[in-house]
C-alpha cells in the first residue's frame, strides 16, 4: 500500500479519569469523615449534628461544579487574566484589614462578601496561574540569576501580606514554596535552590535552638511558644501543647484497624476543632493505621498523576500549572500530617479535600479543574 493510500492515524485527546476518580473519592471521603468528626461539637454548639457537614457539602457541590466548568475550558484562556488575578488576590488580602474582614477561631483571616472567603486560598490559585505565565514570558532569562531573583521577588508581596495581615504563617510558607517549586522545574541550574534551602534550614534550626535554650524568650511571640510546646508538649499540656497531645492520643489509640467509623473518643470535646487541621488524627483513631496509610497512598497516587500530566503537557504553561497545583497539594498534605504527628510545630494547616473549609475546597477543586483541562489537551496517537 502506498503512503498516499495508507489511512492516517487519528489524533485522540487524553483525559485522566484516574485523577478525577481520586479527587471525587477524597471529597466524598472527606464529607463522611467531617460528619463523623464534627457531629458532636456541632450538636453542642448549634443543636444540629449536621451543621458543619451541610456547609461543607454545599461548598463541595459548588467546587465540583466549578471544577467541571474549568475542566471544559481551554486552560490557555486563563493566561490573559494572570496579572489581574495577581492584583485582585493581593487586594483581597489587604481588605482583611477593613470592616469587610472578620475574625474566627482567634484569627482575622476571612472576608464577608455575602459569603465567607479566605483570601489566602484565592492567592494560591492566582499565583499558580500568574507565575506559570511569568516564567513562560521570561523564557531563557529565567535561567540567569537576575531573572530568577526577579521572579522569586514577585512572590514576596503576597507572602508578606498573608504573614503580617492575616497572621497565617502556613499559607505564607505554601505560597513561597509553590513559586519555589515552579522555578525549580523551569530552570536546569539547581545551585541557587540548594543555597536557598540550605540557608532556610540553618535559619530554622538556629531559631529552634535559640528558643529551646531560652536565648529567645518564648513569650515574645505565640509562634515561639508553639515551638516550645512542640519540643515538649507535655510541659505545655494545659495550653499550647494540649491539642497536639490529644491528637497523639487519638493516633495511638487507633491501633492497626481503628475503633470503627464514628467511634472516636477524642472528638467528644477532647480535641478542639478536630474537623479542621487535626482531622487526620481522627482518621487514625477511627480507621487505624490501615486507613491512614490508605489515604496517604491516595495522595501519592494523585501526585503521580500530576507528574504524568506535567510530563506530557502540550506546552510549558500547562506543565507549570500542573507543577504549581502539585506543589500546593503535596506540601499541604506533608505539613498537615507532620503537624498532627508532632514532627513539626503546629502551624494550623488543613488536609486538602478532607478538612473543613468552604473556601479551601472550592479553590482546590478549581485548581483540579485546571489540571484536568491540561490533561484534556494531551494528544495521543490512535
């Protein structure tokens, strides 16, 4: 058969059903665990065991709708709004200082815009899109020290505002880490990254030692007090170390297969705000080590799917979006589990898709919609 008569291969488009299934499973699992974790506290506070569950279910439904819409839109369209997203997200953080901002759980981090909104969650998504666009526009200039530092400096306004205005250290760390990871993937020279990581590690270890030996008094800042409580939670069992100790009791009492869904003791008023950043400890208590490992493996599988999509993305912009989302979710999962197990000081960071938080679930699912949009652009021969 001649070349002219040979049938042409049709180009087919890839779609990552595995990723979609994992995300939907995590959301549904999160709702089940949220109800189990929060029903006692919700009944005491609001007279409705399903109070937190219902609010999260509505936010999850909105988030899934947003994900499906974003998934069907060509991700290249968001590039034209990258700078606007950067500016708007920064303005939203600053608005926390105005009467639109309000305090909850002892921290002023939310806006009342007819609905509750946490600007830090908006910033994470906005910066992923913005820096994916900026890195592409810089091109080879990003490989030079000046270009690298310029792009890295663009993350400082958001990180500083989140840290100083909302007092949210964990979100500031995540924001900076997202940008750091995107630059790491975009540039072949790794010297700068090892230097920055080394300096950060030396600084962190130095601070911990200075606080441990009271060179820096823990009374100067509640963050310093958290480090003291992390080093010796039993010595601070009545205040800063209380939540950590209760979480560790929950993890330890879960054994291999757990006490059973809904059978947690620590959620009955012992572990404060368990449905937020400490929900992983209740998973360990009710589902045991087996359940905890299963959830960790699901996150590992999700990260693997990110890597597959990023490696096969149509262009650098799409690949960097996926890398940014992967950095966001992986760093947040690692930090949350590290906090719950007292591996690092308590930073008040939530577990993606599972912890309570309307803004968080909506914007996480919007990010997943972008990743799935990138996956839809991958062409396969068939």
